[in-house]
């Protein structure tokens, strides 16, 4: 906008954004269409008639919308091809959105609130004009920020004076049209939206929206609220300090230090250089840079990215041109919004790091040692080892019955008939028959309690091993998953013990016989026949039926008597290997069944929880690494 001519003057004031104009120097007439110009003319005519100054009919807002080009699109950003930085930012935002979605059921809402706010603000900012850069001027009381604001605009817009605080609400100045949506987002009303003085220097700032904020240390709480709200939404900030209060604790501790990661969109200006004689200005600037370095703010020196620090005097104009050139270059790059959102992402990722990264922990998984120990404990709970021993004894007992001498089997049958008459025998029969005798009624209950305790201990051990080193929230989720899965685990193990264990604990269940058993039975029968034949031969000689030859029948009887135990002994030796294998097979079946139930109810849900953690860890790595995939294995 050019300086006013005589016919454009009203009360000898510069155009403050409310005076309608049909022409602007240096800008083509096709920028504004006839509808906008007609609206401006009508509003200007109504203003000349004294209508619309009371704010009751909304003419100020309508005029600002017409001037700023927010007619049809409302200041929305046109679709533009994304740069490499924009593509990286989109990848990080998508990863953060996925991260929040995966973590919603594991973390509380307050923990994810900042991440959600970053997503919302990023979506809101990316949906508005990308051709504009919103820069806020912030500072403490008396720093001269309003004077600097007016100096950059080339016109008296923001009120200055000795009264404190002078600025009560944010005031915006836009160097080009189409910023209405951005100003609506900042909640700056139309009456506080201005246009700069059109000069040859102003064209370089086209696309910049400058916002003058109230004092950040104002005694009025509403003023500080304005500052905090706008600072969270703008693309860049010009911090204005003065020689007296540049080290103010409120500025550094409340604002600069928390925003240290936003160095690339930060300007720190030491104002009022005219008050510093000689080399004092350089000394104060050096001390300011030292304080900023202590705050963790990277300084953009030696062509490195970081904050810009310079000195000027808004009153005399010294250094203002340099700041204007820096802001012009910064605005023309059109990357401030992307850098600001990226810095917000960096800060959110830094605060979320303890929730997703546990340093020193390997890739989250259930180790082989933890799995083996868990399965061993479950095997103990179902009595797999004892069942294997019982199966081995049953196999050997069955072999003894098949390969033993008839006389030994008769003796065992007799002992079996008389054993139940004893107290121990009655108790054994009660157990075999499924009854609950009074002698051992307490033993099964004790065994059940012990087995349940073993199962619970096994679950706690494997859960602690899986959660070891994970962030607290995810470690707790792993433990809760294991506890839920183990809720009915003891009952399932009891069922396995009953169904599979009965095959080796019930005496009537005969183990399979090997192929050599018929030969052993025939050999034992042959030895018995030798004894019988020798005995009958000897009896025949005694009664006189046969001729007396004592030696042959005696030898036959001795061979049968000695051969029977020898066959039984040989069978017992030969049965050791098959019996051991049979017992091991029974133990293995019980172990596998118990391990299968443990995997289905505990290990697999825990592994699924760890997989979810690896997924969120990978998404977090994408968010924290600026769109570059990182390994989820920590060194």
C-alpha cells in the first residue's frame, strides 16, 4: 500500500486497514475482483455516513475479510506440492497419530494429551495458508517491542507510551492478503487487524503476519494468557529484550528454556542499543548469547541452524533494517510453519521418550531361558516327573508279571490279596478307587494349594522376565496380561493331570509290550515245564512206576528252578531301557500338554503385548528421528 494522496487522506492519518481503496501501487488490478472492491466501496461509504463505527453491524470484520482475501476459501491453504521437509513432517505426524492410537489403551489420557495437541495444532496449521508466516513479537514490560512492531510496519499501529502495560491484547499486521484464517486461529478480532504502510521495503515482507503481544510479565493475568496462547500457535517468535532485563528469570525459565528446541524459528533482539555507550553493546550481546547457550538454545552462527541474535534500536532505527531483511528472507523461505511443527514434535517426543524407550534393554521378547523355566514350573505343577517315574515303574512291574515265574506270580497274587487288609492298603485302595479316605483327605488339598502356588510363581517369574527393562507403563501392561491369562491356568493344568496322568497312575492301565516279550514268556514256560516234567519223573521213580534214575529228573528240575529266575533277571535287565523310555515319553506328553496350555494362556498374550510395544517403539523411533526409521534394538 502506498502513501496516501490528498484525496485519500482522512484526518491526516496513515491507512490503518479500515480505509477502503481501489488501487494499490505495484499490485495488479486483477488481484481484487469487483465483488471485493464493491464491498470495500460500500463499507467506505457507510463509514463516511457515520455507519459501522459502533461495531454492532460487524462491518469491521467484513472489511477485514475482504481486504485479507478470506472471502470464498476462508484463508484455507491451497494444495501445494510438499517439499522434502514437508514429506518428512507428514511421515512423523502419521507415526505420531499411529503411536497415540496404539497407546490409547495402555497409557492414560493426560500422558497423551500433549501429543494429541500437537496433532490437532499441526492439522489446523497445515490446513491454513502455507504462503504466510506468522511471527510474534514478545517481550517484557518496557522492552520496546511495540515500538519495534511499529517500526517494522512503517506506521503507528500498536500504542506505545510510559503507561504499563501498554499493549492489552494481541495486534496483527499482515503484509499480504489471505491471512484471515490464520488470524482467526489466533483469535485476533477484526478490529485489531492492520495493514502496514506500503513502501519499497514492504514488498520484501509480503507473506508475513506480524503479531504484537502483551507483556509476558504483565501484572494482568489475562495478558499473560494471551501471550501463552498465541506463542503456542505462531510460526516464529521475535523475543525483544532490553539492556536492563535481558537476564530476567521469567523470560528464561518460563519461555526461552522450555522452547530451546525451537531455535530455528527464534529471533532474540537486544533493543535500545542507543542506551549503551561504546563497547557496552557488544559486551551485553555476548552475555546474552551466553545466557541463551545456558538455556540450551542453539545459536545460528557460522551458517549453522539456530536462533538469530542481534542488537538494534527501534527508537533510532539502528539495526531495524537488518532485522527486516532477516525476516524477509525467513518469510520467503516459507518453511517456518514446518519447522515450528517439527520442533513441537521434537519436544513432544522428548517428553514421551520415558514411556517408550528403556535404555539398556534388548529387543523386547521372552527369552528361551525364561520360557524353559516357565515350562519346567508348569511341569512340576502337573507332576510330570512323578508321572514319568510312575509310568516307568508300571512298565517294569508289568514286565515282571509277564516274565516272572509262576510261583513268584502266585506269591505276589497272594500278597496282593492280603495287603488291603492293612491300614496302608485300605488307603491305597481308596485312592485308586477315587474315594476320599479319612487318612489322607488333607493331602490332596495341600497338594492343590502347592500346585496353585507353583503356577502363580511361574507366571510372576515369566512376566517379570518379559517386562524387565521395559518402560513402567508397558511393563505393567505385560504383567497384567500375564495375570489375566493365568486366571484359569491351574484348573486347566488339573484337567491335564487327570486326563493324561490317569494313563500312568491307574494300575489297570497296562503299558504296551515289546516284541521280545512272547519269547521271554515261552522261555519262562519252558523252564516251568522242565520243573514239572522233572518232578513228575522223580515222583514216578519214587512210587515205582519208572526205573530208578535219580540224576536226570533232578537235573531237569534244577535247570527249571534256576532257569526261571535267570529268565526273569534277564527280562528285568532288558526291560530297563524300554521302561525308562516309556516313562520319559509319559513325562514328555505331560510336559508338552502343560506347556501348550501355558503358551496359549500366558506366553502368547504376553508375546502379543511385547509385539504391540515393538510396534509403538518403531512408531516412536519414526517420530523422534525426523521420519527416518530406526532399529528398535537398543544398545
